[in-house]
């Protein structure tokens, strides 16, 4: 392996570690809402996140993936297969007819990583389907398209599965997602599944898309938290989740960053790599025995139309948690920022 290839592989490993961090944050955020606010609030939050994602991503994604010419049921199912595959989510696709196409998310489920699946109520999983899958027909302008869910993994079944069905008549709101637990998806045949064109999806693009897939959920979730629960409660939940996830995941992320643990200096070196892996710009200086980190950009939240300063609690919590994972008594303070936007000035140590 050449030096250039080694550098690329190292960069991709850092991107994947950032994806793991934000993946964990998003899953953790849902569990924080479940445990602190209850199932109904968590279901409302998940519905709003996935509906927002669907409205922003679905139609442009169909074009980007070259699926916009397909029949609605097939296009919707293939979209879920390919877009989730890019993000590292295990999905299966089974064509039945032009008006009926299956998708299946076998275990282990990406979104409910590890033991998290034990803390997710069925209502929260159904909210995800209501937010996205049930609305694809509306987005396509075809009110005959609905989604039939045949299994839910959080209910103890062997995966989440169902099929897109184009009916002979327009569907009412409560008909766009229905359940048929007596049915089972056909077997998956990888040879018949759609594939991304290699020429337009080379390895570097796929690796960056893998990172962005997980980060996009947090980009969506933070402003939704503020809008649904208000700035005070949302800020608390975002900060708490960030701190818990940061503490749990420092060692895992640090290995990919080749970072040491123990001191404020070690943590600042870790942050430098983290900012680079985010594609963010930061300047680091030493003043009065403490490090000052001037974060010039926060691309995760750039151009979010309903951004609120409380969204910055994501970073504040994550950095405090990561510092605690790095070593004991490494203080992290965020100085007040105008409008709650970069530049952010962090005092560390």
C-alpha cells in the first residue's frame, strides 16, 4: 500500500469513527427522550425527525440515485435499500410486481444499536414508519401508494419489514400505514437487488456519504427537539445525551484518531483531529495555562433554517463527555457566542 493510499484509509477510518459517534448520539437521544419524557413524547419526536428527513431527502435522493423513472412502489423500496446501504444500514429489497415491492431491515438494527433495542417501545418504531414510509406516496403525488408493515423487530420479531403497495384507489391518512403481521417477506436474493453505479459512486464519495448519513440525523434532530420541547428542555436533553455518549465513546473514537488520553493537552490534540474529521476549521492557542480553541465553523448546523442557540448543547455535551472520557478533571467551557453560532470559543484545562 502506498503512502497516499494509507493516508486515504486513515482519513476514511476517522470519518467512520465520526459516523459512529453521531449514530450513537442519535440513538441515545431517542432513549433519553423515552426515559425522561415518556413514550408519547418520544414517538412525537421520532415522527417529526423522520418526516422532516423525508420531506428534505426523499425526492432529491430519488434523482441522485437514478430511481425517479421507476413505478412508485418500486422507486420507494429501492430508495430505502440504496440510501440506507450507503449509510451502512443492512437492508434487503424484494421485487414482487411493479405495484408491490418489499423492504426488510434484518437484525441487528442500525438505529437501535446493541442493547438500545431493549429500551425502544413499539410506538416509537411505528412513529418512524409514519414519519417516512407512510408519506412517500404523498411526496410522489400518488395517493394510492401506502406501506404495509408485516414485522417490527422491537416487538420481538426477526426484523422490521413490509412492502410498498399501489392500491386501486387514493388512500386516506390512516390507510397509508397499515399492519399485516400474518404475512412474511419473501427471501432476499442479492443477485436481483439494485446496485449503485460505480463510476458515479467511487470509494471516496461513499466513505464521505457514510459519515454524512449519521451526522444528518443529528442535524435534523437538534432543531426538532427545540421546536417540539422548547429551548430549555431541549437544551437539557441534548446536553445530557451528548455528555453520556461522549463519555462512553471516547476510547473507541480515540483509537481511530491515534489519540492519547489523560491530560488537557491530550484532549485538545484529540479535538484537533475531530474538527478535521468534521471538515470544520478551528484555531488552538495556549493562554494563562489553559487552552483556547476557536471553532470557526460548525458545518453540521450550517444553513439550518430554524437553528436555535440551544442546538449548540449538542457540542457542549459531547465535548464535556469526551473530555471526561479522556481523563479526570479536564474542564470544558463554552463562552457565550453571538446568536449561538460560530465562532465558538472553548476554554479547556
